């Protein structure tokens, strides 16, 4: 039994090391963003917010931040709507070519983002659709919709299809059944999808780099700053990007984890 | 989509064919239209682009296999292709091996509440700022960085870690380790516990149980996890550039260089299409091994 305990402790220690591998570098970068010295060398000199003040006053950074927010919100709204529509279509209908349809719904994230960015730049470039915030939105929706679709489809698969049929039998139209049965039931997943797609769009830098052109989002700014000199400003911008996206991802998970308590079928939305 | 919509049947496949009404089209069409215009069309255009030509730095619509011939007759392109395949396979292997003990611990050695916490802590970084997390490795791995400072105190070093294959692999792990642990964990959690107890009762040792009972039972998830690691790392651009120092290049770096130097889109398209086809082949091969001859379980 001592051996059992030893094995268990070793394995748990290993889990901590693995989580440390994931979180420690970002924590270090966060700490250095408050370090007054120019170079990320131990020991840390003195605490200061000078790099945050520097990026606050840096026009390209604040512009990129605004673009990222506008793009993230638009992408979240559009891809969650398309994701919901697709998940519902898969839930309710069977039709010829459904496998192809579902492949279209789920494949894009398995294509490397570099290639997605490249093909969209080639294609959208032909019709003069590159270099604007809406170009990034068009491209990001392709990439984000599968995540929204998957979350909402999982939620729908927990629902008894007879609930909707019961509503029809009681005289509800398809639209009313959608509003009073399907929507309330899927609402937690819809919110989770909104936050998750916003996070994925806010973080995505390769597609945005290609089709955005002069429209730099915040992670693209980080990518471009990385090509230049080492500067603690990158730590500061990076910490802001990290803080925003981790908040969005945590919110998405909170909505998923509390799904049981929030579903009240029949209540108007 | 028109052909697809014609055969719509309502009521979850009861077989009663109905004409697709406005309601069905309202929910069914947005995806088909959006992915058709912004995903399928660019993908089709990529194929077309590989046959175009560049004359005097200008793109011309053409049907010429010159790009394919030019690219694949160059030794360094073939080398880069094989190297990138190797990097992807290395990443899949290293990720899978390093992830397994963690996934195993979370699947079998902790309470459900701790497991949920672990899943939460792993999902979060997967969706969070890959580029920032890769960048934050630089001050850790660099010549005068944190690890080398520690090594100096211990009396050795400095060890070159940044701009080496080691650095690239650290980046790959940053990209996929959380996802691989999660996928392995989900498949391990579904292994029938009575199989493990039976193995123990029949006198099978711990290690043998892991390799002869647990791994084969969780085979599908383990293969899928490794495949995802391969897919993500095969196409990754950031790690080989900012932690591997771009030399020697991978296919992603080759694409960017081809576009930057000489604006040669069709040749970049050849590389990109090769990557897409390779990924499709790898994915289907993996699915075949995962599900195909799954009857032969020991």
C-alpha cells in the first residue's frame, strides 16, 4: 500500500510539473512586464508600470486593441449564430449530403492557420477584400464557427427531441417552438460559444496577419513587435492579450459548467 | 446546397420527405453560404493558383505545371518536406509520451472534483494566446536567460536552447501538450474499470496492466491525440521561427519566404496544397488505424 501511495504522489507531482510547464512562462512574462529594467534578466530590478504606460500611449497598440475588440465582438456574434443554425440543422434534419455539410462545418480548424490565411489572402485579394477589419471578420468566422457549432450541438444532444415535437403537437409553430423550447435550453451553450469564439478570434494572429494587412489586431502587433528589438513592451502587450483571452475562456467554461442550473425549458428568453 | 436541400426530411429522419420550407433553409443555409464563399472557394482557388504563372513579377492566369516541377525538383524543398514531416512525428511522439502520465494520473488517481479542476486548467491555456506563451519562453531559454542563470549557479552551462530544435519542440509542446493530455484523459476515463480489476485479480502487474489492458482499450483516443499533435505542429509557424530560429526551415517558413521573396504566389500555393493533401492522408491513415482494424484487440 505504501507503494500505491508513492506511485500516486509521483504521478500527481508530474501533473503539477506539466501544468507548471504550461503556466510558468506566461507568469514570468507577466512578472517581467512590471520590471523597470529593459532586459528580462534575474534578479528583477524594481516594480514599475512604465511599460504599461508606454503601450497605453503607443498609437499602433491602442489602435490594434480597438480593432481586436470590434473584430472579436463581430466574429463572436456571427459565428455563434451560424454555429447555432448549423447545430440545429444537424439536430433536426436529415438530408442528402449531410456528411459533406457537417465536414464543411467542422473541418476549418484542422487546416493550419497559416494556410487558411494564405488562401484567404489569395482569394479575397482578387476581389479587393483585404486589409480592412471586415476582411479579418470574414476569415475569422470561418475558423470560429466550428467551435460554436460543436458546443451548441453537444448541448442539443442532451435534449429530448420529443420536447420540440410536443410543442408542435400542442399547436406551436416551428418558430414558436424554437423560441420557447430550443432557445431557452441551449442558452448556456450559446453564451459559452459567444465567449469562446470571441477568445479564439481575439487570440488568432496568423489569419489576421495575412488578410488584415494594415489592420493590425493586438496579437498581430505582438507578432510584429517580436520581429523587432527585445522590449518589455511586448511583455506588457502580451499580458493584456493573455488577461483578456483567459477571462473570456474562463467565462465560457463557467457557462458550460453551470448549465444544469440554468435551463428552464418553457421560460421566454 | 440546392441538391442537399431538396432531399430534406423532417422529424429526425422518419422518412417523410417534405419540401424544404423557409424555416429549414433559414437555419441550414448560413453555414453553406459562408463556408462556401470564404472557405471552399479559397480552397478551390488554391488548387487553380498552383497552375498559374508569374511573368515579370505579375501573376497570370495559366495552366502550366511548371510550379510543381520547379518546386519538387529542388533538393531543399524535398528536404524541407521530409524535415517537417519528421518534426510533426517527433512532436506527436514527444507530446504523447509526456502527456500520458499526466492523463493517467487525472483519469485514475484523483477525485472527480480534482479531475474537473484539471480539465479546466488544461482547456484554458489551449484557447489562450499561443503566441504570447511562445514568446514568454524566450527569456527563459535564451543564452543569458533564466534557465542558464540557474545552470550557472549549479556550475555548468550556458546551454544553447533558443534557436535549436530543442527550442522548437518546447514551442510544439506549448501548443499541444494541454490538448493531448485532455484527449488522452477523455479516452482513459472511458476505459472499463472492471477490465482493470480483472487484470489485477488474474495477477497482472501494474506496468503490464497499463500496457496490455489500458493502452489498447484507450487506443482510439490515444491515436487521435497524437494525430492532433501532428496536425497542429506540422503546420505551425511561430515555434520554429521564434524558438527554433527559422533554420533549418519548415514548410510554413518556406511558404512565407516564397511569398516574401519574389512574390511567388503559385509556388507558395504548391507548398500549401502539398501540406493540405499530406494532412488529409495522415488524418485518414490515423482514422484507419484507430477504428479500421480495431477487432484485433489483445
